[in-house]
């Protein structure tokens, strides 16, 4: 999930049939008919098999093997072994009633040396994965640039920011914080240039778009992918002396974002220190994108929460993930309100994530999966309660 990577995504569509079962309070029937539900993953966090079939090394291979960088001293050499188990995993998605899969392609499998010759084994792997998805009538969405029919978009990590107070300084700082986060990427794609607040505050250190470049990027996407998890407060701070010397983006933005006000958290905390449950944030964010960017087509390409990997509780207890059910049902309710009541143009929702997986610097300490992965017993997958919740939600 959020690690600063920008995904370039292609969405290809096929038909999907549903079966019937019992009815939760909101269900896929509450959403527009063409709305797509799925789960999301990323190659490095899922695949493992880092030395197989000619894959080349990446910065993350090196980083994860550098002593002290990963909190639990783990690495992603095996991850959750989706490289070998994708058929099994696709079946898990199918059983839940999901109709799409968002995954990424490891470029190090395609171009093991970074450039130069294509590694055919890498192409073959993703070809097989895609064929396995098509065989189960899945939509799929993946990180690649392509000429294939389909829709081309980008996926951006966006925290929603609420001003910490109603002072003009904090309200303006909140706008700057959003400009420096979302606007940095989305303004060029929609308007052909960086946000004016960035140009003003970063000055000559910010590259400029030539007329031709601005024209090229403006309107170049078919959808905006949004990875959204949480909401923070934003407040003005234009006196980051050290930050300015280090060319730190927070210093440039003149805003500080934080999940606390007077010592109180903005919402109930998940496991990660940055992840608080603020379900109404997704509705505010969808409205912000609608109003500021002319209601582009949006796909929620990641949304979810983690539990700690607690070695002292049984698997049976770890499967009781009622907080995760609360998270997804309340975020989906707010997303639905943004569509039905506010007219936001949202067409898809991808839960992060199908499986517990390797969470970057947090290693295996953080469990974001709908399925529990037993790291002590051959990476066996067990459905958490949220799997049943999604099944009811999707197939009622
Ligand atoms: C990558 O570089 C190595 C060493 O130069 C070479 O042996 C190998 O053939 C290259 N692989 C590809 C796919 O270009
Ligand atoms: C800011 O003003 C709005 C509207 O009056 C109010 O609902 C909100 O609670 C205020 N926020 C803060 C942080 O005081
Ligand atoms: C602003 O940032 C500076 C430097 O990081 C810090 O010393 C100061 O306390 C901050 N001011 C506010 C109002 O948060
Ligand atoms: C900050 O940016 C300036 C201007 O581009 C550059 O000269 C300086 O080396 C940068 N400082 C650091 C610590 O990167």
C-alpha cells in the first residue's frame, strides 16, 4: 500500500455474473450497476520468487536486505508466494464474489537489467496470471503502460486533511497540504501545470512545464485512482528552518499534518501509527475531487486497515476482525453517499488487501488482509470474518 510509488494503471473490462445469498445493511445493489468491486495487491508485497525466472534485483530487494531497515528483520524473498499460488488466490477472490483484481507488474521481471532485453519468462508469468483471471471472468487492473484497449489512469496516495482550526492560516495551510500531496500530480494531469501554491513556495526548484509538455499531460488520463486510508489534521507552520535547508516537502508546503488535536486522536486507531478510522474523510475527499477537478472518473484503488501481527493470539482469534468489517462498511457507506447524494463519479472500489502480506518497512508485523496468512505454516490462507462480510455484501 502507501509507499510513495505511483501506479500507472490499465483497466480492462469483462462481464461478471453474481449468485444470491443473505442481505447486509448496504450491499453492492446499493451501488450503480456498473460499479466494480475487487481487492488490490502489489508485486513486491505478494509475489516472492525474487530470484526465479530471470527476475533482476530492485531497490526494495537491497533495502529489505539492509540490516535494521525492516522492523522485524524480514524481507520479501517469499512474501506470500503469489508467484506460485495465483490460481488458488484468484479462486479466493471468486468465492467472495469479487469481480476485479488490481495487481502490479514487477518491471524487474520484464527488464531484469533495468533496460535492454526483455525477459520472456517475466512476460509469460503475467500472461498466465491474466489468462487465469480471464478464465474466471475477472476484470483486472495492473500497473503498466500499454497500447491494449482499456482505460489508462494513475493511482495516487491521498490522506484527507481537515483544518485543525477555523483560522484563515490553518484553512489556507490545509489547501497547501493537499496541493503538495494530490495536486502535485493531479493538477498537471487535469490542468496541465503544477498548483500555484507550489510554484509560489518552491520557486525555481520546481521544474516548469513547457507549453508542449503541459498540453501533452493535460487530460491524458481516463480515470483517477485513489489509494485512501485515513484523515489527518493540517495546520499552518511556515517556520520549518531545518526542513527548508533539507528541501523537505512539508517545509515547502508551510503546513504540518498530524492525526492528533490537543492530544486526542482524530479517530480510532488501526495498527499502523498513521492509520485512523475516519470514514467520512472518503466522502469529503470524493467531493473535493469532484469540485476541484471537474468530476473525473475515480476508482478507489486501495482502502483498508491493518491489525497487528500478534504472536500471542490464536489464529481463531485473529480471524475475528470486527474492526475491519466496521472499517469497510463505514467507508463504503460514505463512498456510496458521495455517489448517490453528492453526484461524485466513482466507479470502483478495491480493498487493500486480499491477503496479509509484506508491509514494506513494517515487514510482517502488520496484517491488512481479508484472509489471514499463517507465516508459520506454509503460508496457509484462512478467511477472516471480513471475508464473509464481503461475500454477503457482494452476493446478496
Ligand atoms: C542482463 O545483464 C547480464 C549481465 O550483463 C546479461 O548476462 C543478461 O543476458 C542480461 N539479461 C537481459 C534479459 O538483458
Ligand atoms: C469550523 O467551522 C465549522 C462551521 O461553523 C464548524 O462546524 C467546525 O466545527 C469548525 N471547526 C473547528 C475546528 O473549530
Ligand atoms: C513549526 O515547526 C518548527 C520547526 O519544525 C517547530 O519548532 C515549531 O514548534 C512549529 N510551530 C508550530 C506552531 O507547530
Ligand atoms: C536544496 O535545493 C537547493 C536548490 O536546488 C540545492 O542547491 C541544495 O543543494 C539542496 N539541499 C539539499 C540538502 O539537498
